[in-house]
C-alpha cells in the first residue's frame, strides 16, 4: 500500500483569501478521548478535526476538512490545552473554558472565563497554559512577563510569579512543586511553589 500524505489538514473552508494568507496556528490540543484535535489561531478561531477520518488508510481529501470550527475570541488565541472535560483557550485578557462534549456535538458555548490582569489599556495575552491536576490550579504564562494562577474550582486568581522583564512564551510544570518559565528576556526561570505572590 503506498504511503498517504497526511500533512495537509485544512483550516476552515469559509476563510477569505486574505485570511488564507494571514492565518497563523498558535497551538494544538487533543481531546481526552484522543479522537479529536483542536487548533487555535490568530483570528480567534478554534478548528476541530476528527482524527479517525483524517488518518484512515482510505481517507479522501474531504476527510481533511474540519469536523467543526467556532469563533472563540475577537482576538488571537495563543494557547490551548485540554483538562478533564474542558478545552481551555488562552487569548488576550481572557482565558475561556469550553466543554468538549459541546464542541464534538458542534454546539460550542463558553462554560467559564477568567480575566487576565492587565495594566491600563494594554491587552495581556496568555501564551502558554498548564494545569496542576493535583491542586486543580491553572497557570498562564503571559505577555506582561508574569505567570498567573487560578483555582479552577472557584475561578479565583490565586497568585502570580513575577521576575521576567519581557514576554513569557512557554511554561512547564514538573510535578506539583516546580514551575519553569521561558521568556523573551533570554532567561528560563525555575520557581518553587512557595514563591507564589498572592
């Protein structure tokens, strides 16, 4: 059997010619069941693919089209992760949670949202998201050089990690007691959870 090129999952079919040229995919996340892949872009869309359709040995070009897409934000969405039953999207000044069951049934509606602190009229984007499953705490590495934390059960902003002098591009949790953050200031910082400022 000849190999099949699976490299071309197509974005939304209704994009304008200008959108086709200027769409940037910033992140991707699998559903908990592993059957769907969601990607986020600079136009505020989340596009979802059914992987079984796209990866089957007899798939056709039509199977490479999205299962579903929806406008999740008026601004860019920079980060996307799955936690429990939710797809979590990080954009500008906002992080939002969407139920995967609603997305799969093509009726996405926002389930909850968290406001990212900002100073003045500047928008602060969430470039990287992580969840500590043990504590049910969401971490967001942001454009203001800080990593913010929220308790997901209450939606309360519980603290921040401050010290970078430029945009945080990526964060990573190692276990439940250490956070790493990589910044455009040229540093990677290692944080013990006792350093959280509340």
